[in-house]
C-alpha cells in the first residue's frame, strides 16, 4: 500500500482549489512529515503536535477517508 503522503501528493496544486489541496502543498513543504507512514495515529499525532499549519484536523480526516477508500482496492 502506498503511504498517505504519497497519496496526498496527488492533490498538490500551484493554485489550491480546496482545503485538501492546501494541506497537500503544506505537507510537501514540511520536511519532517512522516512520509512513509500509512498509520492514522502516527500521522494524526504528528499533525496535532508538530505541524503548526494544520488549523483544522477535519481536513486531515477527510483526506484520510479518501485515502482509505481509494487504496483499499
């Protein structure tokens, strides 16, 4: 299974159209993001404790649900 970060990068966009695109752009610039992880709690804990750019964790939760539904196949 590909990592969450790898999945999230498909939403990167030079002119973000939505919050997931903004999240993807910020995660891309975050050199400490757990890039190889596919573990919800590891990524969630990182975002809550270390990523000052996450104003709303519901954006992560929405992206996570898309990740799980699209990579479960």
